[in-house]
C-alpha cells in the first residue's frame, strides 16, 4: 500500500451492510450489474482490494456508473475521494464544497443504518497512525488498537454483529497495513493482536448470517497469524471457535475440531480448555453417544475450569484467552448438552437454576434463553416454551443476534403441533413478521 493510502471504511461498510461479505462476493455482484447496464468493463478481486485499501481513490467513468447503480448513492458517500479542483467546489456545478462532501462521507455509516463503535474519522486517524507506526509510540499504538477491538467486541454483545462488524474490519485493515512495514518486534505484536481480531471477525460474520466461506476465511487468517507468531494457544482457541461455528448436522467435524483444540501440540489455558471439553460433549451428544460418555467429558470440562485462577478483571477480546468462560456459562452449556443427548428434563432444571442467576450479555442471554425454550418444548411445556421464546425474541430482534434467531426458528418448528395455543401463536406470528421484515 502506498504510504499516503488510507483504508476506505465507507466502501467496506457499505459492502458488508448490503450482504456482500467477501471481496469475491462483491466482484461477482459488480460484474452482474455491469452486464445489466451493458457496460463492458469488469473488475477483479484485486481491484476491489485497491478500492478498499485507498490505493484507488476515484474509479473511472464506467466503474462510477456501476457503483452508483449498486449502492444508490454518490461515490463520495462510499468514501471515494474526487480529484481536487482549484475552485474547491464540485465540478457538477452544485456549489457544494468538497469539505462538505467529506462531512457527508464521514456520516455514511449512520445513513445506512449502522452505528459504528468508531466513526470514519476515528478509523481514519487510527489507520494514519498504523501506516506511520515507526513515527508513533509503539505502546500507545498497540493500546489504541486493543481498546478499539475490545470496544467492538463489547458492542457485539450488547447490540449485535451489524453494529461491530464495520469497525472490526477497519481495525484489521489498519493492523495488516501497519504490519507490512513495522519493525520485527512491533510486527509480531500487531499479528498477535490481528489473530484476536480475525477470530472476532469470523464470529461477527457468522452471527450476521454471512456465507460459510466468509467465516472460514477469517478463521484461516486468525490461525495463520497465530502460527506466524508461535501462539499455539491462540491456534487451538480458533479450532475451538471453528467447532462452535460448525453446523449441528456435521457433528463429526465439530467433534474433531473440539478434540484437536485439547490434544494438539499446544496447551490451552484452563478456561478455554474447559470450553473445548464442553464443546466435545455437545458434539458427542449430537452424534448419538450415550449419556454416560457425554457426562464423563463434561466432568473434564468442570475439572479444567476448577484449575483456572480467578479473572483479574472484566473479560475482553484482547485479554487472557477465554477469561469470560465462567462456571455459570459452563452450567447453561451443560444444559444444552443434556438437551442434545435427549435428557431435556435435566436441561430444563439446569437452565431454570443458572440462567436466571447469571449475568449474561444480551446476545448470550438471547441465545441461552432460545435454547431453554427448545428444551421446554421437549418436556411437553409448550406455553412455557413460547414464553421463554418471546423473551429471547425480544432480546434478539433489534440487534439481529443470528445464532439466537436460528435457535428460535427451531423452537417454532417444534411448536408447530401447538400452533393454536395463544402464547404459541403469538410467538410464531412475531417471529414470522421479523423474518418478513
């Protein structure tokens, strides 16, 4: 990237917001639009990368026409910079000053319905500092990047992936840019941080409903950076997160990934090790393993958690791995395992005891409550299930917590035989209205 280049956050955010989660997705959509407009020019992924990096600041005439058709707004609102004119005004005669265009560009995310943790001005400043890492205090730069990632992860827990994703991608672009020219010791620290951010990006894409290749791309990037920095624990942690991202219909792969996290040439800290054992137990339940085998692996999870030191502070994205994995979280996930193993009565009991007592972020509470509703259906309590499902839906709807909504759709299917009961009917109707919206 040229020294003067600044990543184009407006374009990245616009692409993601409209469902083109990868640069390949966007290039395909661009070519399709160009064909409809009878434009001859096509683009490659390399060109998309140049637009997003800021290397190409103003597309050519044909590309401008296609981009404006795709996004329905002027290119300035997408973060592109029109070549400067001596008059300081737009060449279309509107009289609007270029500085005013820049102000509109910097409010872009608000216009498309996202409210980023960092606005475009802050991201531009962060990238400028990253691109000139040698001129800035090393510790100060790393601290800013850590804080930004932690804030993005916190925003996800409170308000969902669509809130945090544009910022997370922007921070990763800044890290990648800085790492290219940084001194060796700073480069390593940047890539360590980048692995955390890439794992977060994988989760955000997954919860936002992105295609599986987009999620896999960020998992791969996180493992690559973890490998380059010799961070074996982070590599294992990403394997765990891959297991959690695996569809329930592929339980064998889920089990392989979760086992690899605990048996490979690395050592996970006690908390994420406990989580990996719990994920193994769930995968075993999904493969049809007996309750005794599931319980033995859950015992390993509890034993690993018992070895963990008390957290030194609130859990963060860039802090100790898995520091947010508490006993209460293990207990509600134990309930999920029992439900998957066909012992839904035990699951309901555990959910009832621990879900009410623990403090979870809205995203997690929505997901666990959705799981609880499924267990209630299984024990023949459709009205209570619908009540729990409505509680989860209220939490998940506005923020679009994807995993919680997926579970709620499963609950709605299981509630179909009770569709005429008032509570069930209301829940299924509201879920259907949300899907249409």
